[in-house]
C-alpha cells in the first residue's frame, strides 16, 4: 500500500514538476512485485498452517488487517493501468467486491459481539474506511460511469471514519498505551482524512471547502504524530509493523500534490515537495531495512 501510494505521488510530481516519469513507474512495479511476493508467501502459510490463518482472521486486532491486500488490489490498478489495462480492471473489480464483502463481515462481527475498548487500535480503521480507496483508480480505468460506486465508497468510508476515530482516540486517552510493536500504527489515523480528500476529489472532480477541510485535518494529525515517528526507533525495534507509517505518509503526499496542482502557489508547492521527500525517505528506508532483514534471515524476528 505504501509503495503504491508513493508511486502515485511521483506520478503527480511528474505532472506538476516534470520529474522523470520512470520514477513513478519503477516504484509501481516494485509495489506490484512486493504484492505478488507477500501474497504467495501468505498463500503458502494458508496451505501449511490453516489453523494459524483462521486464528489471525478471528483475532479482534489482527483480523482487521486482512483488508490490506484488498486495499492493495484497489490501488495497484493506478500504476498498472498504463502497462496492462485489462489486468488493472480485473484487479480493481476483485478488490472492490472483496473490500465491500470484508467491510460488511467486520461490521457484522462488531455488532454481533461485545467489543473490548483495549482492542480499538488504529488497525480498526482498515476494514471499512478502506472503502475510501475504491474511487481512486476509477478515473484511470476507462470503465463505464460508476458514480454510484464512487459515492458508496466515499460515503461509507467517511461515515465510519468519524466514530472509529473517536473510539480509537478514546482508547488512547483512557486506556493503557499501545504495545511498542503497535506504536507505528498511530500514523494510520492520518489515512482516513488524507485518502478521504483524494477520494472526494476523484468523486466530485473539485477541491471545495469540504475537501480543504479534510486536507487540513490530515495535516494537523500529521503534525501531531510526526514527532512520535522519531521516537518509535527507541520504543519499538524495527518490525514489519513499521510499514504502518508508509501508506499514511504517501497518502498525505498525494493529497498535498493534488492541492499544489490546483492552487499552484509557492506555499502549497513547498508543502507538497516536503511531504513527498519525507514519504520517499521513510518508505525507501523501510524497504531497504526489510530487505536487509530478510537477507540476514530475520524473518521470524521481523514479524513478531
């Protein structure tokens, strides 16, 4: 998700600043390769250890993360469309159907059993708010008009973002702090507003007062949470969970670049370039550190 978001950001940077187009294309291909590798690895786990996969799916926190591959299917068509439009369309349709079904399943689970406040972590945002990603690729795919689908993803995603954000904030204020391994996931709180901005603009075709408000909230949360990013290294040794910071940073960069393209002012250009640089540096470090860990045989440690 983070790599795909970064690919979209660099594509927008090409449109606004004329940077070489191959940068966004290369990152998109790396994202596609990463998705295939991770999907193949988890498919192997599902075959060899199905009970472990079922336990993860039923877990009140980890189960929400099963929405991440579906979100990836909604995002990957953006960089893939110029190379293979048919494949991009197939992936998006699979992602849209899967994300809708998964969101329905998780909300049904929430309403069927009593939930514990301690389980309300940023991962809860993924299952339903992930529908905000549905409108993003549609302008690239040349499918028949799907305004209703875009409105559905936007409406359900934003409607659930508000109460879920409130529940998670309440848990952070009044319950014990998140475990060290989950601390990086705090940046996920930026995603509903940054992605919500892009989804709203994709659906309406305009940056109006409401879109600007979503962007402003994303920037405020980013300003609150970024100082914590520097402390995560001391509180939480590198784990795969660190990738939780990647997509929110990329989504914020994409939103800033969209604003810069619309307003074309020095201040918005400066903000867009700063967020693009930050997202690129962080995601590049995450990718390098992950590959180094795999080369060292640290896979079991990285996933703890």
